């Protein structure tokens, strides 16, 4: 009973006016605060740079930025970039410097963190659906998923993420509802609702990628039946195995980065947490940053088209630097070639390296 009174006071429930410093949530000692500051800053900086690079490579290519697949990856990069910056700033300010804001500002900050991670998972789901459509309906894929439909879908996903994330700011706080053991001012019933929403998104990702793998397996079996000896058995098996490994990596990263945090959130709904568990949660939260850091590698940098865009950018910068180093006033003529056309062959199943249909 005494601990619940302290938690209510920390969330401002006792007087309804003053925003308590919430010391109950600031559980890290001096050495742990230093470790959190170093890890959080390093991971966030690396993640932000990676996602900015992906955005630049996509937006600098006229061909890529018009493809629905890369619109979804751009959305993922934007969400992960914002998540890295907003989460790191607020997390370090709260846990390391014990910064305290007014109730409205605090809810705005925690809502901003929530929307970025929610939109990141939503973008992963849209990317999975895009790959499923490309695999299952290759002849009509372009008609099914136009650029306009992709933009509309992304707009709906971001608006829905914002509505879900900013509900506490709009008044759904924990007074008089039971307060969360992990998040100041956040009620347990809202946390349960958000967990169910995220669980739905993750289930959609797993279900969709399961269908991708099954359809790829069926396609390989069909090739074996109709082309008999034209497609070697080992080559068919290698394609199936490599695709399974790629999807395995995708799902393993999601599980490793999100399961500890989500499991502790679920546990907090049913039990009173000790300071040690809260410390574990603070460090596990950094795994969400790891996910934002790994996403560009899994979903973008493994794509041959994005690597081609990177090579073009590097070549352009090298030419620019050489021109600046030249003496005299002669201008070096610019190449009229802006895009590579090496990837236009239509394939009826995803590329095993990056799971992309190449005619997109």
C-alpha cells in the first residue's frame, strides 16, 4: 500500500497540480548512468547516420524514390532516424540527468518516442506485405501496388500510429487509473492496449513472411516439376535455403530486439517491480535502438539497387573532388548517365539476398 501511494505521488495523483520529480522511476546509480549515456549515445548516433545514408541514397535516385518498395523502406528509415534521435535525447535526459518537465511536455515526449517505434514496426509490416504481393502476384504487382496507393497506405499507417501514441497526451493518463510501473503518468490499461496493437503488427509480419517462404518453396517445387533437368536440384535447394536463412535473420532480429522489452512490459501489468527489474528494463530498452541500427542493413543496404546508387554517389563525389583539385578554368564535362538499368529483368520470386522483386 505504501509503495502504491509513492507511485501515485510520483505520477502527480495526490495533488493533481505539481509534477513530482518521479524519483521512483529514476533507479540507475552513477556508474549505470554513465554506461547508459555512452551506449545510448553511441547506438543512436550510428543508427541516425545509417538511416540518413539510406534516405539520401533513395532520394538521390529518381528511379528508386518512385518505387513503392523503396517508399516503404524510406518510411522505415525516417521512423528509425527519428526514433534514434528522440529516444536517445529523452532517455538520457530522464535517466542520466534526471530531467523533469511539466506533465504536458513529458507526455508529448513519451508520445513522440512511442510514435517513432510504432511507425517503425508498421513500416516493417508494410514492407513484408509488399514482398508478399510481389511474390504471389508478379504479373499484376505494378497495378496492385501503385505509387499513389503506397503513399496512401503510409499516410494511414503514420496517422494511426500518431493517434495510438498520443492518447495519453489527449487525456488518457493514470489518474485515477492504476499507474504503470515502468512509465510515469501512463496507465496500465493504455499500456495493455498498446501492447495488443504492437502484437497485432508483429503477428502480421510473422504471418506474411511465413507465406513468403511457403510461396517461394511452392515456386521452386513447380520449377522442379516443369523444367525437370534444366534447373539443377542443388541450385533449387540453395535458393530455398538462402531465402529461409534471410527470413530467419529478419525474424530473429525482431525477436531479440523486441521480446525482452515487451515481456517486461507485460510482466509489469501483473506485478510490482523491484528497482533491479526496472534497471534491467532500462538497459533492455537500448535493444530497440539496436533494431533501428540493424534495419538499414537488413532492408536497404543488402539491396543491389541501393548499392548501385551508393556507387554512383561515390563516383560523383570523387569526380567533384577531382574537379575542385584541378587548376585552370576548364570545366569537366558531366556524364549524362544518371541511373543504371542493370536490374530490370522481371523475376517471379524475390531475390534471395534482399527479398526484392527486381522490376520495381
